C-alpha cells in the first residue's frame, strides 16, 4: 500500500469520524455553545436587559463573573454527582452480593421512601447539621442524589434475566467476572437513567443552595429577588436553564447511543 | 411473603450497635438561654448520670439479642420495643428539660442534639427493616406510628414547652397554620389544574398522534428546567402582563406571588400526569377492549366502563408523583413570595435560626410522606378492587 | 463418570433431594425424569455445585466435587438450560467462546473452536457470528446454547430441559441433532426433562424421580416393560406405553426378507420406528409393508404379525 493512499484513507476515516461525532453530539453541542456564548457575552447585553429593567441603575449582575458562577455550579454538582455515583452504585452492588444481601430490603425501602423527601427540605436540613457554605450543599446533593442511583442500580441488577445469571455461574464465571462482564453492562442503561435523574435534580437543588451561602448560578436570581431586579433574575434563570438542558441532552444522547441497547 | 432467615439479622445488629455508639458518644441535647445565644451541648450521661444512661441502653441491647437468633415471635417483640423507644424519646426529652432547667432562665430553649437525630433515623430504619421481614401490611405499618405520635403529643402538650422547635411554633402558631393551608391550597390548585389539562392533553394525544411527539417533547423540556430558573423566567413576563392589563393585576397576578408559582407547578405537573394517563390508557389489554366491543358495548361505553377503570390505578400513580413533587416545589416557590411552609425555611436560613428552618422543613417532609402514603393506599385499593 | 452416594439436599426444613445414589458411566446419556418439583433439577445443579449438597458425596471421575475449585469445576462441565441464558449484550460468537476465554485459550484457538462448533450445530458462521441473541429464533438460540456448553470440549454435559421452551417441530429436530452429536462425541450427559417422550428418544438410561427420591432407573425398554409402580407407569404413558415401546424399536430390527407373496403396495423406511410402521398400517388398513432403504429401494418386508411378534432381545 502506497503512502499517499494510506494517508488519504486515514484522512477519510478521520473526516468520517468527525462527521459522525458531530451528527451524534450536535444537539448537546448547540446547547453548550449557546450556554458559553451567554455566559461570556452576558455583560455585553446591557441594551437587552435595559428593556426589562428601564429604571434600575445596574442591569447586569456584576458581583461575580458569570463564568465563575457557572464554574462553581458545575464543580458542586460534579463533585456531588461523582461521589453519589460511586457510593450509590457501590452500595447497590454491595447489597446484591451474597455478603450484603441481608441489607437489600432496607436499602431498597430507604431509597424509595427517601425520594419522597423534597430536595429543598433535605438541603434545609443539611444546614442545621453542617452550617452554611458549599460543604452542606455538596453533602445534601450527595445524599439526595444517591437515592435515584441506588434505586435504579438495584432495579437494573434485579431486572437481569435469571437464566443469564444462572448460565454465567454454570459456565464457571467468578462473582467478579459476572459483575463486570454480565451484570453491569446489562444494567448500564437503567443505571444511566438513574444518574440522569440524579444530576438533573442536583443542578436544580444546587441553585437553591445560593440561599445557604454557596455562590453559583442561583446567586443572581436570589439577589434579583431580594433587590427587586428582574434583569438579574432573568440572567441567572437563563443560564441555569441552559446548563440543565445541555447536561440533559448530553445524557439523552448517551442513552440513545449505547451500541447494544436494543 | 414472610422471609425469616435462621441466621442472625445482621441489619438490626448493625443498627443497634450504631445506636449504642451514638448514644454514648454524641451530644444528646443542647440548652440555650435564649434564641440568640448558641446552646451548650450535653451528652446523655451528663443529663442523667452514667448509671441511668447505661441502663437506658437496655432496650437496644435487648433488640440486638432478639436479632441474634430471630424468629417471627422474637422479631415481633423487637418491633414492639422499637416502637416503645420511639414513643419514649419525647418523654426522655421532657426528663432532660426538668434535669437541665434553670429557673433563672425562663426563655431557655432545648435543642435536639445529633445523638437523638441519629437514633431517630436508626430506629425508623429498624422499623422499616422489621416491617419488611415480618411482611406487615401498609396500614399495619401506619398503625405502629400511633403510639409514637401519642407520646410526642403528650410530651409536647405538658412538659416540652422549652423545646426550641416548639417555641418557634408557639411564636407563630397562627402563621404556621395559615402557611400549611396556603401550601396545601397551592399544591391542590396546581394538581387539580394539571389533572384537568393533563387528562385532556392525553386524550387529545390519543386522537392526534402528531401531537404526541411534540407534546412530550415540550413537557420533557419544561421538566428539565430547574425550578428556581422557571420561577424566575415566569416572573418577568407576568410582571409585564400585570402592568399591561389592570384586570390581571386586580386578580392578584404579578411577577411575584402565587401566579408564577402556580403556573410553574402546573408546568412541572403536566409531564407525569400526561405520561401516566397516556400510558395507562394505551396499555389496557386490547383483547379486553375487543371483547367489550364484541359483547356489543358502544365505543363510549367501552371507554367509560372498561378502559378508564382499568387505567385508573396508573393514572392515580401520576397524581401521586405530581402531588409529592408539587409539595416540594411549592417550598421553593416561597422564594418568589408564594407563601407556604417554604417561607419558614428561607426566613430561618436568612436569620440563621435553625429551629425555624426545621419548623418549615419537617412539616414539608411529613406532608410529602402522608400524601405519598394516602395516594399510594388509594391506588392499591383501586388495583385490588376489580382492576387488573 | 459421575457418582452420587446417598446425596441429600435440604432447603430450610424442606427436603428437595432425599438420599439418592446414582452412577452415570462415561459416555452414557442419562435422563432424569419426573414431575416438576421432584428434585431432578436440584440433583443436576448439585453436580456442578450451583447448589451445594447437604449430605452424602458426589464424585467426578472418582474425586469428590468439593475437592475442586467451584469455578474451575464448572469450566470443565458443559451446562445448557431451558432459556438458553445467552448473554444479550454479546454476539453469538462471543457467547460461544465464553468458557475458552475464561480458560485463557489463545485468541486464534478460540476463533477456530467457535467456527468449528458453529459448523457442528448448523449455524453458518458468516450469517450468525455477529448476530445478537435477540435476533435469533428459539431453535437457533438453543443451538448457540448447546454450542456454548460444548465450547471447551468438556467430557461431561449437564442439560436442564434445554428444549423445554421450543415448539414441537423444532424440539424434535434438535433432539435428532443432539442424538447424532452424541453418537459422534460420546459425552457423558445428564439431561433433565419432564417430557417422557424426549427422555425415551434420547436416553441410554432413564432415572425416574418422585418427591426427591429415585423411584426406578434402568434402560428405557426395561422401564417400559416393568414399571415398578403405578406412578412410573402413569408417567410412562399408561395405556400408551405400547406405542412408546414401539417407538423405541426400529423397523430394521423386525423386518424379514421377502416372502413368496407380491410386494406390498405401502412402504416404510427401514429407519422408521415400529410405532410409525403401525400407524402406516392403520392408516391404509393393511397388514403388510414393504421396507425400503434411503434410496427408496425395497429391501424387505414387515408384517403385522411380525410387528406384534415375539419380543426380540
């Protein structure tokens, strides 16, 4: 094979890869671009917000940059969600192993009863226990975010055909092999759905966290409500909405493009 | 089904061990001279002495012993002991009040410490575990709470006046009652409206399949937007509308208050309502409908007498999800002046008055749990009462 | 060789298997038959330790199964079950190559083995190797299940109602294929079924179980002739036993050389069973059939007298 044709093949492959990448991820990508544009361009849109609040001196929220607020928001949600995934999936796996099976009914009940608790209430309860600031928010998000993940992981694992598990054991797979090669891949779509629910709730609850002293995209809204400045409120609300939609559409794609889901 | 393993119940053993540790190592109560000064924490043995505090571990140790080689009878006794413990907690608090009370400080406030919160949580987990193992029915589970509530009521009405949470309540009991009423009214109005709109939308979707994709797309989109953002986004246009049209303003519509809250609540409630109604109606076994038609029922009769009753439990499930969700979201709506129990939470957070936060948060959780249980029980009844 | 010595299994207070002893010789096809809940599946699953026995001893080639590591024991025993238990997220080829991969065979060898097995079970490699289980028909999926059980070339094969969920025609085809396969491979097979016809058609030895005990065991023909009690008799088909026995004997065993009479007009294959021959006679109201070979050339004849005649062997 000549060098020239080799490069062109490679080139075509890469070009095809890009096209595939773009078509697959176009929706979240568009939302992301919009989110970033507004995050960095908000301060140049004074004219627009002047229409909303013609009488106020300041129409752009300037206490902290929107980029920093977005970063804070993502950080809090990211840390809490990551820990919730690790702990939630871990706990659900632990209580479905022979050693932890005794705990399964209680954990399953707890996860389903816990989801009845409103996330705001959980956030509010975290403050008396842990004080103001970012830490109680992360803990509250983590605790609440655990529930859908635990619940879905349990559902995903118990939804696996008994015959498949039986065959896996009968073929001589070890417990670890069954978990990694059979159970987790088969439960993955359901687990992913749980993570999606958890992250969506976390983004929303984190915003309310602005009332307990965390600085994030909820800040402009709260400050706008306190000061009667609708422009602030709109700025915060638009960015949070875009953030939530970007992340959600990302999960939507992830769920849709699992190669073996059908 | 009752599954009682012959081995020891490790769940109860762990719970009771953790309970003993938290009783011995964490602060049980705190006493503050007034609302502003932070309280001084006290461990259990500082309140009642080592002997008594060790003695009060006996019920938990007894439960652990019963869990060592469990059978149905022993687990029943353990459940009884747990309920007794839960009912005794307020009485113990009352004892703590009398032990720590200082006549020179009439405004003294008793705070519930981490040890008691942890114990409360662990004991409730224990009740859940035993309820599952013994296969008790839902109503039986609720019946178990009666002595506990009685204990709290008795203690609160007689001896627990210095309890900080109770003091906060007493300071604003009228406000509290009206907040609960307001909260429920808003939830009811939102769920009622979304029930009407949702069911009609679901029916329309069944008739016009084109509407289905678009409808679910929009509703999913709304559901994704965080509550605080949606409240905020509704605020500007509503304020503008109210400024434009006087009759709207005279109805009480404005950028803040109940109007944006109600609209947002309805928006959020539509997705679960429409989805459950649609799925419920679609999933009725076609053979049943066919046989109804085959027996000579008209289309209308088949819908009203067969499809709708069969779909009802799943639709009610939608109402349950919607109601529980709305109870939580209404709390957030307090931020935009919609009133309700959320007001206490955010007031409390603003004043760093944690007991006020609790006064808002605990009833909200209780409302959500009760709504969930009631609607769940109703669904169950409908399921058993003829359907499927 | 598999030996069970006085094996008992209790689940809580319930005794599922009650002191059974059994010996399955090397290369023997042994069917465990009985109504559901009789303990036959439990017995099977105790052999590869999916269930641990409570009492007694189970030996494999003279060694107690408990002396093996659980997983390596199972890797040397083939296992096929009713709902195939194929992994839905793996292709057919990957499913078949499971045990060789667990045994860390080199890649090329696994590939060869998978292709060989797919050929053996009539699954064209190009058509099937990349398919996923949900794209297969019931019969195809079960073929893959059997191929997977045979993948590491185990001496012993445990099969738990492998054809139970198939339609009658597919089931019969697969039974035929399994019989042919066994004629070539000579595995030691323990086969659980509640379908007496299946057991009679496949097994060298029949073990009838009832309420956790072995009621009777022996060659199918012996059980048919001398059922030990009413239960075995009814399980064997009661009044239909005659036909079932006839189904076990081939026409070739009873056929005679041509007599002085003209060739009978109705024909039957030498490979057909006596029950099929009887059915042909009943249908055409004749008492004599011409026996033909695979090329439809007459090679002898079978009369009703001979069919009913003195039992050979």
